[in-house]
């Protein structure tokens, strides 16, 4: 009995590992990923089916931090009831501008008034890039694909989990280009 249970545990662990790696053969949308939230809980992104998403890599000590968090909060206030969910992924890939552990990142974001989902720190660039960002940066759409340039790069995802647009870190979340892409994602 113990060997059977151990075998089942190993099987589920292998399936979880394959899903976490985001095997390109099996990934059809953002909804196919499971990530860890800021509190360490596993979150399947399929829970956001039917919602439009704005995925953004964030950092606490970037020159873009204050303006982007203010704009993300404004965007959240304007669009959350319409079906937009902002997914923030802290990353320390650029200038070591997110050195804090998850608990401190969470406290920092609470001080900034963040009400949208915040996830555990990830790598968005390099050999240790998380599977979600591997998918985003290697996307089949050349307008979406490409390396993350800096903190606060934004991806708009439609209600079916398809990445429909990518925006530079310097484009504020409330910019008309982004709000237009969000409106289309919500309408689709």
C-alpha cells in the first residue's frame, strides 16, 4: 500500500513538474500555467478564464515604480468590475531593484494601495526564467515575443487566455494604447 501511494505521489509530482515547465506542446494559453502567489499558494491561471488580464513584472526600487503602481491602481479601479485582472509578478532581474523577500514585497505593495493579485518573485529573464515568462517571451506572435526589456513590461491577455499585446515598461498602464488593447480584450 505504501509503495502504491508513493508511486501515485511520484506520478502527480511528475505531472505537476511538466505543467510548471510549460511544455510548449501542451501550452495553448496563459490559462495553462500554475504559479505561486505572494503567500506561497499555488494558483492555476485558469481561474481567470473569462477575464481579461494585464500581466506585469514589478519592482520596488525602480525609477518607474511610483508612476506605474499609481497607474496600475487607477486601471484596476476603472476596469476590475468590467472583467480586467492585473497580475503583478515581482522580479529582481533588472538592476537588482526587487531584492526584498516576498513578505516585504507584499507589505510594500499594501502600502502602495495595491488591490490586484500579487505573485511570488519570479525571474523574467535568463536561465532561471519562470515558465510563464518563457511562454510570453517565446510567443508565436512576433509582436508579443522577445525579451523583457525592464521592470513594468506589460502583456494584455484576452478572456480566452491569448496574449494580444505587449507594451514597453515606459508606457504607463493608463496610456490610451494599453486601455484600447484592454477594451478590445474585454469586448472579445
